[in-house]
C-alpha cells in the first residue's frame, strides 16, 4: 500500500482530499488488478471509486493514480488522447462496461445517469 505523504503547504481540507484520492487510486488499482487474489476486474469497485467526484477531483485522482502506479518512463507514457488511468481502464474493460467506466472517469453526468437508469 502506497502512503500519501502530507504536503504541509496545503490546508487540512486539501490534505483530506489528497488522502481520499490516494485511497481511491489504490482501490481502483486493486479492483482492476485483482487485489489480493490477483485475478479479475471488480467493475462495481471501479465505478464506486470514480463516482461523485468533481472535475477537479477527477483530475487529481488521475494524477494520484499515475504517481502511485507508474514506475518507469516506458510504462507510464500515456496514449496521446488519454492518460494513464484511462489507458488502464481501456485495457481492463470492453463494450458497455468500458463506456460506463469512461463516463464516470470523464465526469459526464448525462452519460452516468443513462447508465444508472438503463443499467447499460
């Protein structure tokens, strides 16, 4: 488990946000890479880790995920059209599940609502 170091230049609320996003990044990684057992993707855990975040928090989450789980230059270079977390999601999901995960990752409220209403 990667620990989030306190940044003394930020407020208490900002620090709590950093810690929460660090924990969400870890949950995302565990959900996509099998956690303790090492197999399968827990789609619902991915959706839960991405839901209810503001655009600014989603941006920070993407940064936290890349910071925690990119270890080398070659592995961490994102595709030109999306970042490392999106690259990981695209490698783990397909079809409607991919669309739903990308809706949560982008914060697209309309697409998220459609997925919730129709369980797409």
